């Protein structure tokens, strides 16, 4: 069965898919990704001040998500973000 035609389930794991499920103007929160050492160390060193903060999605390109937090725009991997209602 073609995976693009498959019906979504409540238990689908979107974290391993190749497409981010965020849309422009949605509010997201930056989370720590401890299970990926490369991302964790990079964020901890360069952008630790934004972990836990909320921002607005400006652009989505695959797994890369441009988020505006305060006066700065930062590119995140989709797994570093969680949607905020």
C-alpha cells in the first residue's frame, strides 16, 4: 500500500517522518532533544537561551523550521519543537 494514501492513526509516530507537521504562524515551544547528541550539544552551546521559550513559525522546509523568538529568527529541526495550543 502506498504510504501517502494510508489513513492516519492516533498512534502514528510523526517524529520519524520526513515532513514537519508545523504550519506558518503556529506557536511552538523549543524543547531539549537529549536523544540526539549532535543537536543537543549544538543547541546547548549556541542557543541555550531559547530552550523552553515559545516562538512563531515563519517558514517550513522539510524538517527545517524557521522560528521567530523575540527579535531573532532561528532554524530548528522539527524534532526540537512542540506545538503549543
